[in-house]
C-alpha cells in the first residue's frame, strides 16, 4: 500500500495537476493510477509548455495543419484527445469508486470568465464532445461563473469550480452547487436545458439511477498563492510571525464551513436523494517559498471528503517523505485566531484574495492566448522543418544510440526526475539536496510579483546602477543577462564584480555614484571570502559618502537560509534579502533568485524567460523517451564521446549570446572534472581550419536565427570528420530553455561518466592554501616565497614539451593548455590573451582555455585539479600599480590585508594546489607591463 492509498483510506484523494500526450502514452499515468492516483487536472499553461517544448504533438499537429485546420481547431483537437485518453485510463477508478473519483478536468475558455451564458454554452459543448462520464468542466468562481455553475449542475454536468481563494467565494460556490442540485432534483434532467445528454451518458455508469447521484463537483480552493501574497504584505510592515501560516488557516476555516454545510437541512434533503458532497479540492499546493517544507500544503490539509491536486514535483516529494495523518480539523481555533491577528495588523485578507482571483483569471487568459500563439508558432516551425537539436556524429552515432537504449531500459530519466541519487552514487550525500533546479522555474514564476515590486521600489528610490558582488555561480548568469539583454530604459545598469584585482575594485568605486548604486551581495554559502571582502569594502565606501546609517539601504542579499550573510543583512539593515532554495548548487542556480533578481533589475522579461525554461523542461521530462529527450540526448553525447577521447567540448556561439559560454563553461567543468575524469569546455577559442585540431574535439554550435558567423567553419570541421552538435534558438529568450537544457544534460553526462555532477571535492584545496598564506601574511607581513619561471622562450618550450599527444586516432589522453591570468582584466589584455591562446592551439594542435584569476577558481578550478591530469597550466601574475585595503569588518576602518595581497595569495595557493595534485604548472610574472609580457610569450612561440 502506498501513501496515496493510505490517504484514500482517510478520505482524501490525490489528483495530479499535469497532463500531456507522452505522459499518457508512455504508461506513466497508468503507473501512477496503480499507485493510488485518483484524478487529473489540466490548464492551458501545461498544454502550452508540452506543445512548445516537446515533440508529443508534432505528428498530429502536422496532420491537422495539412487538413487546413485553424489554430483554435487544432487546440480543440489536441487537448480534447488528451482529456479523453486520460479519462479512459482513469475510468477503472471511476467505476471502482462508484463515481467518487477518476475524473479529468478541462476548463472553458478563460476569456469567458465574465460571461455567464458563454460559459454555460461552452461547458455544454465540451461535456458533450468529450462523451465521458468521468470528465469535469472547470468554471471559475467569478461573479459571472457562479450562476453558470448553478445552471450546469442543474443539468447534470460535472463541474470543477476553480479560483476560490476566500471563505466568501467558497460560500457562493457551495450555494450555487446546492441550488443546482435542487434544480436537478426538481427537473429530473430536462433535455431542453442540455442536461439530457449528461444523464444519458450516466446510464451506463456506476451511478445510474437517481439524477442527483449522477453529478459530481469539486470546489478548488487555492492555497499557496495566499501565503505568497500575504507574506509580501507582512514583509512590508515588518511582521514575520504569521508568514507561512495564513494559507492553511484560511483553508481550515473554509473546510470547517464545508462541514457545517453538510449538517444543514437543505443538504440532508439532497443527500437523502443520492447527492454527493461537493468536495473541497486543495489547489496551488506546491510550496512557493524555499524556506517552507515542500509538502507543507499536503501534510497540513489532510481530511475526509477532500481532494488535493498536486504538480509532479510535489507528488514525488510527498511519496518520498510526506506524512499521512489527519490534520485538517486540528487547530481550528488557532487558525481563526491567526486570521484575526492578521486583520488586527491591518492586512486585508478579503482584498488580497479578491485580487488573487482577478490575477488568476488574467493569468489563465494570458496562458490561453500564449497557448494559441505557441500552436501557431509550432505550426510555422513544422512547415519550415525546424529542429531544435541536430547532430552529426559519424561513427560515434552507434555508441550514443546504444547508451540511449540503455538509458531507456534502466528508466534513467524517470529516476532523475524522482530524485533518485543512485543514478549517480550509492549514497545521497551532495546529491539528494542538490536537485531543486529540476523544478525551480515554476515556483520562481509565482515569485515574479515580489521581484516586480522590489524593482519598482528601487527604481522609485532613484537607483540607476547595480553592482553584483559574487563569484562563480552567483555571478555568471547575471553577467550573461547583462551582456545579452543590455539594460531596458529606466532600469538599473548592472555590472558584476568577481575579481579581487585591486584595480578592478577601485575602477568600480571610481565610476559609481554611491547615492544611486545598489549592491547585490550574492553567495550561496554566505561565507565566500571574495564576496564578503567586496561587501566590507563597499559598505564602508557608501558609509563614508552618505553616512553609516544609510549604507544598509544600498545593500541586498541573495543567499541560502540561515547563512552568515542572513545575519549580516539583519545586522546592517539590508534593503532586502532573497532566500534561495537551498537544494540548488551555485552553478545550477541561473533560474533561481541568484540569476533572476539581477535579471529583473535590468528589465529582462522574467516570465518570458521562465516560460522558455518550462517549455524546455517538457522536452526533457521522464515521460519523453531518451531518443526524443533533448536533455538525455545532449548529455549522452557529451558523456559517451568524452569516454572515447572526444572530451574537449568546443563551443561556437552567435555573437549576441556569446557570454552564455562562460556560464556553461563553469557548469560543465565544475560538474564533470573529478575522480580522474572530466569534460573540458573550450569557450572563446575562435574556430580554425580542421588541421589545427586533434581528434579530441566535439563542436557545439548555439545559433540565433539569421546568424551565419560559424556556419562555414563548422561545415568544414564536420566534413573533416569532427562531431558537431547544433542547437538553434528562436531568440535571446530561448536562453531560459538553454539554462535548463544544459543543466539536465550535464547531470546526464555525469551519470554516463560515473561521477557526482553536483559536488566539487577539489575546490577547497586551493581555498585552504590561500587562507594559510593569508594567515602567514597577517602574522609575518609577507607571503611565502614563490619564484616565477624566467620569461624566456626556453622556459615556455620546455614546459610545453610535456604535452601528451594522446591517441592520434581517438584523441584519448591528449593534453590541453590553460592560461590562468591573475592580471587586471581589460579589453587590450583580452585581445592579447586571445592571440596567445590561438598561437598555442595552432602551433601544438592543443585545446586552449583562458581564465582571469581568481574568477576561474570558482569556474574551472575543480576540473583543473580533479580531471585526468592532462592539463598544462600557465599562470600569469603581475604587479598591481594600485591597491585597496579590505576592511576587517564592515563599518570599521581597520584592515589586515589588501586586495592585492589576497589576489597573490590566491594565485600562489592555486599553484600549490595544482602541484599537490600532480599537475604541470608554470608561473610567469609579467611585472608592471602586462602587454609587453604577453608579447614576449607570443614571440617565444614564433
């Protein structure tokens, strides 16, 4: 017996808020029904993402297009087919429960939410067309929807009443249901009203007999959205005691009213004639706040005569660690007291719930229109022969096909989505608590109002610039957004500080106006040394300019729950703190607060970005076979080709999205470079002719429409036998989907390589050595001696002579060269480093990577120390013409160390960590003239 069966015994049915074609045809729905699932709900958003992000409907859509069907007709054909298929799978539940469960719900057009007659007409048509007794028609609890509900129930049509947020709205719905039943009892099902068809359908069902027993309804009471809205209102007035409590309190009071109704004389007369209670259905029950347990709105709302419709992630969470116990009727007095206290605080719950209903109608209408647009766009793409992913793998296709077949046989994608840590390792450490990225897009979409309100507040306060203080996963996605989308008029111009180079720090201080700059302190752990150094420096900088009492209003934090940064934010009075889902690692956090707060500040359309991510999710879900699953295919290609020697994934991106390469570089390097294995991401290396490459390359092309920058070069490489993967994007917002696609592909590649893609076991080595050197500096006033190599051609050639050529036919074992530039970044230095890496590649046919230090330590540093040890690391250091003290504490002028010292300590610490790991490393000190030093290295390669 499963937990879902146990809930059934307690009187609660679990339905699934999800439907798509492959979910039905793959047998996944049938398996869940066998496990105790008792119904399904749908909405336009679910259909839209499935149509946009998968191939589920392509064949049917193509057929309908060929038949000349309109977009509206295509929608009807596709969705009604899904509803009928799902109803047929659930029909045994309907039969066995004597019609209590086994339902599938489909809504009338959201455009009819304020049209009573239109709703009635549409509901009649849908119910008749679907021709299934176990279908419910969803009707919103709007003022126009209430009389429609009464009419439809009076005609014997099953109704799922949606968008109920308040006790008053629920009472109106309950009254409409009872009045409809009374009408049905009086009429007995008059065919002239439309109910005759409904009754005829039921004659073959399990409840044939009296008309009242042949109708079912649920009242869908929305839960978590109430907490999301009330929590924002409480935050605005500085009250936190009731946060996360009002939604359940509101629901308990509504349920108590439901129980009262069942004891009334009107209901008892109807029950005696066979009427069934209109069960309360808890909707919107996924936790939107990462601080709340992911089963909060399931565990806390269990009671008789109820339904809880949950999304897949919440269903999986409840099956894994939910608690089965009657909870709904406990604590009713406390719930009423909480609502009274809320009112005493001046928070108008009635106004909030009415606004939520209005927003809900608008959101559904927007989703419906978006669905229509998606169908039209998909129609055009099919006609144009569009493919999101195309590959040319040559002889490697067989090994990839075999791996995909194995993935299918072992249900690997289903196990990934079920958070099964054994996909990667026997133990759950650093895996079970690192899979929140799989589902983050949907809860972040619910948090968009908070983001929009925050951005409006800082814009109104006169802020024009933002500086993000962070490293690695906290900084790379924001940098992608800024470089890709620019800054929308009237929004904040964002820059990213992820370098301890004192010149960089001082340049930002020199160009920014403290009165108009917002500082984003972003660190998952809350203890990142570089980030906290930046925080202390700029807190003092603002305090010196504006006064210590005003520094906090210029700071916001993004971090995990309970970190040191949370404490700092409270201590220094930060303007706002965004608490991220702790079950997401830094490099997988692009679609969480770490990426989206900066994105919102520069004016990126966050809902559109998340919508693309959700569509991409649909293309990689467990119900999609690995052969059609984009994430599985891409991950298997990366993993399997790396295993046979093609372990240098070389990226070519359309110039407008080139910065995405820096983000994906960290994702792949830090995720796969460990246990003597790894995929080396090569980003920013211009494409050359086939003869400058070894057999260790696989080329990946991300391309925007109309861009032909890399087409000819890649065609030549493909013709020469190199594997090429092409990903076509529709526009820049498709990066939302690419973030997710590469995350899941990297997770799959990790599985194929046999490593844990979510930990970073070697990163700490360099940090520990740097801390030791800083401690020595604090004690002695000097850093440990570390003599650089002479800046000569002989030294460079001797070092490069250690390169391993690898197998000439497979590329296996071939070296790569990394330039680690602990120098101040600049446009001129970028050009010089690019020229040097090209010279190295062309001369030695080796893959090259470049990283500024210490930035790369939080990106590719794990790979350098954890892979098979074939890297050649050329470390470049230079004198700092300027330096800046790092305050020991924010608000205090005392300083024990400077940024220049910290940067050199990090360079020396990383060098020692590489040597300790048996890596080949050489350090050249370029002195005061970086350009001349790089020129001398170039000349050495002539």
